[in-house]
């Protein structure tokens, strides 16, 4: 991926992410979040407040201040042993 000032462009397909979303082929009303480390904790937090979120995945990020019992949507928590 190459980041351009106005949008993200895929060098492989030659199409911008914006043009793919605008094509109507992606349902932006149902999204999922995933992240690693701090991004994983952030994915859980954002999923709690974004009504579009269907699920979240936290890859080795712990849970931080997130109360696991308060998660109202499916969440995958992967941590190192």
C-alpha cells in the first residue's frame, strides 16, 4: 500500500480504497476491528462505542482498562503464554 495525500492506493490492483468503497461492493454498515498490542486494546474499546462494529480481535494486547464482561459483541483475545 502506498499512502497518497488524499486517499490510500493499492499498487497491486491500481484502485484506491475510496473507489472500492464507493463502488458499493463493501458494506460499511457492518465492520470489524483488529489490532496488535495497543491497537488490539483500541479495537476492543472502539467496538464498544461504534454501533457498526460486529466483532473485534485483540492480538497480544492484553485488555488494559477494558472490562471483558462489558463486551457486548464477539471478541477474540489472543495472548502470548
